[in-house]
């Protein structure tokens, strides 16, 4: 009889509480592990910064050599060289450069941008973004895509948003 | 003994009796046993009001949706035998399904079925709304149905990437940018701009919810694999479970609502 009384009602419920807390903690731990699991430690996408040669490598106008690998147009115009993002500011497609019409045209919904990246037709609400572009000490161009410059925020006057050529 | 019909002889065999524990469904008790003793049918109400299943009232849209879901599951499994979710093979395998595989219409059935299921789900929801069948005691089941609606559209969304053509890639690029705009957990969404400590950006394109969805910063091969797993395994499992709950609650909440 003494054994049967070893766990009274109050103790049973405290064990139950411990059990439920442990079960909830295990579930939360599993959920957070699954969440972390979905973010790989390494991805095999192109680097966010790259050396883009020397300013003399570029003709005046739009250069598409970095478009496929890094998603960047190099635009040399009016004495400056800029690194323009090729992500449409409407919904994130990639516009095409149309040399005959001197504009970027997005195939998804028809947004159009001038050569300098400013939007003028279609649904895009703001100009294409510039990436940070600087010179390394040995005279090469370094494009850094982790820092963006938005024209509508007045950031295209920032010294890192272009280089003089 | 000799005048026993063939049907009765079959019913008297041990094989038959081991499968069907009840007698022939020629009385109310046996008919109830048919439903209650079957693992699939037991989700279904044992008795229905005849007026409750009038075609003009239910449109049979829930039933059609379930039928199409089963057809999609079967055709989808068949398609999986010929599809490899890699950037190198995906598009060519889709073409091969039409050109090199018998019954090349299989993929079209899957695709048309997907369109049809979205339509029937909406019409089912419309019917349930117009007949007031979302009201208590059925409000919980309405909630389950709304989740199933969202999952149906997520199945369409994830399946849309698998052909791996230009339309697929850019449609998913646009769709995934909606995840980018999620408050707090998307790097383009409200709140993300404030989650910055000095130069350290807490919510960036490398750790936000869009990255989790795509397995990368843009729609690439990891996104194809993720969408394939979501489309073929993860979401169908959740949908199948919720369909069981949905049918069970139809039974437990008083059956299909009857015409007034």
C-alpha cells in the first residue's frame, strides 16, 4: 500500500508539468534545428565583389561582360564609370540592353530605363541601383555588390557610386 | 445447398470474410458497418441527408477537388520516374516526357489537373460561403479549408518552377520577391531597414526568408531542388493530412450542411 501512495495527486501533476515542458522544449529545439538546417553554410553563387579590370578596358556606353556572372552592367558615360545592377526595380527580373533604342527593357512587364539607369516607362517605380565601385591601389576596378546606391535617395552623388575616368 | 448462387459462394469464402467483416449492405446496420469498418470510408459520415448531397446545392466541388488531387498524385508519381531536378536535365526531361515517353499526355494531365484543382477549390469555397456552411459548428473546418486553399496555391507555385524554362524561372523570381517583402524577416520588407547595428545588417539577402525559400540569393539550382522536394513530398504530405482532418470534421460537425 505504501508503494501505491508514493505518488500523490499533487506530485503527479508536477511530473506532468515537467513532462510537458520537456516535450515542448524538444519540439522547439527540433523546429529551430530544422530552420537552421535550411540555411547552408556554403553556397556556390558568384562572389559579392569582384575585380572588373581597368577603366581603359571599357568603351563608352554599356558593357555587358559582367552581366551573366555577376549581374552588373558597366556604364562609361559623361566622364564617369558606374556599376549598374541588372535587377529590375519592379519585380526583380533582368532587363535587356537594347543598343538600337539606347534603353534597358525588362521582358517581364515592360519597364524601360535610360542608359543611366533612370526609369522612364512601364511599372518600375524607381531607377536601377548602382553598386559601390572603387579603385584598388594597383589601378584595378573593384565592384562591391553588398553596398547599393539609390538615385531616388540622392545617393548617386556619393563618391563610391562612380569613378571618374 | 446446390441452389446457392455464385455471388453467395464467393461471400462464403474465408478470403471474402477476412476482408469484409459485415454482411451484404442490404439493411441499415450493414450499410453503417460498410462505412465504419473501412479505414478510408470511416472519415465519411455514416448517414447523409439525401437533400444534403443535391448537386444543385453542393456542386460536388469538394469531391471533385479531392478526385483531382488523387489524379494529380498518381500522375505526379508517374512523372517523377522521368524527371531529374537539376539545371542540366530538368528542361530536357520535361521535353522528353512528351517526345520520348509513352502516354506523352501524362504531363499535360498533371498540368491541366493543377489548373482545374485551383478552380474547383475556389468554387468549393464560394459554395461553402454562399450556403453559410462556414458558420458554427463548422468554423474550425472553414479554417482548415483556408489552409488547404493556401497549400493548393503553394503546390501550383512550386510546381511552376519545375519545367525550368524562362517562364518558370522569372515567374518564380518575381514570386520569391514577395518573400523578400515580408515584414521583419525579408530584407526588402518593412522593419528590415531598422534591424541594423552599425555596419552589421541583421536581415540581408543572405539570411532572410527568401534565401530560405530559394536556398540562395537568386533562382538557381538549389531553388529547383527545394521546390521539387516541396512540390513532390513536403506539401503533399501536409495536404494529405489536412484533407483527412477536413473530411473527419465534416463528419464530426454534423455532415454536409443541408439546404434551408
